[in-house]
């Protein structure tokens, strides 16, 4: 194989790391495809996974894309074969290119060199470049401009090494852009926002989370895009009431300005109080999804009053709202599907506050009042109560947590509630013979007081796909029957479960299979 053919599908620089720091991420980390992990080496962190047979036949395009991705390294070894393959790739219709690129990015990112990306993947309706692609360079980012007016979605994620001017120059060439996601590009500031305002008139979705955009720079963009549907501004440093006043001033210059189409607003980690939040919420009368986690919100009039927006998702994690106001706010949102009330009282996520149970404010009495409200909600699917350490400290007879846990949720997170007991999960079991099982798909119980006694209750959730029990008292005897009863279970987090061997935690599905086959 010549050097030329080797570089066609190889990286243009060594893959020294998978991600750069500085961008908060949620969920499990991805595996590094270039450094396979040995399963016989002890690990203190353990996520066991298995792949199940799909219950449907994939489309022909999906099957073909999978075969191509699985064999790309073999194809690249022979220069003649690789040249022919590249010609066939150029013949693939534009709408399919982003799908193939996504598969390559997930399974073998090191083959995506700068030249390969530029020559074969800068087309189609969507382009996504992330910091875990070793082939991405400044010239790769600049190459996005060649997509021109046909590009509708641009996702540049975590590219923190590159200057504001690089991103700005790209946007000047993308007049058809509708979705702009620059999450984690920490040097993005006024020039990029100005370029978006001048050159991208069709924008409906903007994500500037974890950038350096100021409220003053953002104001003209938002005011000039009244049709915005998504606006995400999480984790931007130096956002406070004083600086945000400049954004509000820009809004006030437009009489009766409203973002009537805005459905999603994310202000997570902004140091904004009610004084700043009330005006922006008042300008968004049809909001569906709102994230005010880790802000300084205390009593937002737009949520506690009678004219609350028709929210379907609300996140108030680590805020200092009173229990009474939390119940009042939730009671005005009967269409809620997702509710996050983690670590209430924590305030801006202070590590000191989060480690101190006395800082938390959600009590059993408040949870009972909340339970009475939520019982009437027909659409609720997802509840997160992580870190509310005062829950479960009350009566042993009338357990508020047991009364709250219901069978109709699809996702439930009760992590870091140290007083949660196995018996509190009993309501997951159908009351009557013939009753439909709980629709629960994801259950997170990390660092709680549950043990093998919870297995019978969890096993009744036959549709479970993800179970996290980090730092609990579970043993093999408790986890085995759960896997037996839950055929759809694919992710099992047993990190720090001392009742399970360290070498078994990452490969627990294999351990279960070996045990069952030996019987």
C-alpha cells in the first residue's frame, strides 16, 4: 500500500486524546475505538452493555452503510480498491452522506482524516464536526463553507482551540442554514454571532452553550430572528444580571417584542435572578421546554402566576425555590412530560452545598404534596430527583418516596438519595393480576441504600433497557433475576458495587450468560 492510499483513510495526526476538557457532558462516555479495553483487567468504573437483536428489519441503505463502515479499513489497504470505493462514495446521494459520516465517527473516527472529510463529506443537508475527530483541523472547519446554500444544519461541537474569526468566516457562506449548534466552541464570541445575524436569515435553532458570547452581542441576533424555535445558552461565563441587562435593553427597543415560536430555552448555569429571567420568560409565551438549572431563580413570576407557558419539560435542578413555589409551579403545568428537581436548595451547584444534606430543601412533606399534583398528570414520563438528600428521613410507616414512585413513568432518577430503601420501589409492581407492567425503561439508583431485596420490584419492569446501581449493595443474586426478567436490558452500571467482583462488573451480561448456560 502506498503512502498516498494509506493517508486517504487514515488520520492526518496522531489520536492523542478522545476529548478536550471544559465542556460538561451528560451520559455514559463513548469507547475509544483505537485503544480496545481488555475485559480481564480489574476496573473500578464499570458499565456492562450488550447488543440485542433488533425487532425490525433495517432499511437497505442502513444495511449497506453498516457494511461499508465495518469494512472501510480493509478497503483502504489496497490502493486500487480504495480508489474505486471513493468513486462509489461520491455517487452516494447527498441526504445519505451525513448518516454514513455519523456511523464512521462513532465506530472508527481515526479513519476520518482532514483530506477524507473535506473531499467526501462536505455535502448533504447536515455537517457535524466534533473535537473527538483527530482529523479535524482549522482548514476542515473553513472547508464547511464549500457546502454553500444547500447546508441546512451545522453542528460544530467542542472545538475549543479555534478562533472566533474562523467560525465567522464559515457562516458568511451559509445563507440556507436553519440549525446552528456551536456548543463547547469556547472561543466563539461577537464576530460569529454577528456573522450569523447578517448571513443566516433562516435560522430557527441556535445553540451557543459553553461559548464566550456576551448578552450584548446576542441581542441583535435574537431580535432579528423572531421565528426562533430553539435557543440554548447554557454555561456561558460571566453572564450575570448586570451584563444581561444589555440583552434586555436590546429587546426593549422593539415594542411588544416576543419570541412567539420559541419552544426551547436553556439558560442552565447562568447567574441570572428573577429580575433578569422574568422579562425573557414573558417574551416566550409558547415555551415547551425550559431549563433554569443552576441559576439564581427563586420565585419567577412567569411560572408562579396564572399565565405560565404550556411547558412539557422543566428543569429546576440545584435552584433555591421554596417547596411551596415548586408545588405551585408544577401544578400549573398539566402537560408536563419531563420534570427535573434534583438537589433543590443546592444553588448554582456548589460542591459544598451538594455535599451537605442540610443545604437541600425538598422534604417528605413537599414530596407528598408534589405526588398529589402529579397523580393527575397523564403525560408525565421522566422525573429526576437526584441528590435530594432530605428525602426518606421522615416516617418509617408512611414513606413519601414509596408513595411517589409510580408505575407510569418511563425514566426515573433517584440517585444520591441515601435514605431510599428497597421497599420504596414496591409500587413498581402491578397491583392486580393482568394489569399492564410498568413502562419504566431507565431506572437510576446510584448511591442509594437499595440492595438485592429490590430485585423483585425492579424485575416487574419488563421493558427496562437501562439500570444504574452504582455504589449500592447489589450482589449477583440480586442482579441475575433482573436480567432474567428484563429481556430488553442493554446497559447495566455496577460501578462500586462491592458485592460484585471487580472483574465481573464490566462484563456482567457475559457472566450471566455463562451462569445460565452452565445450569
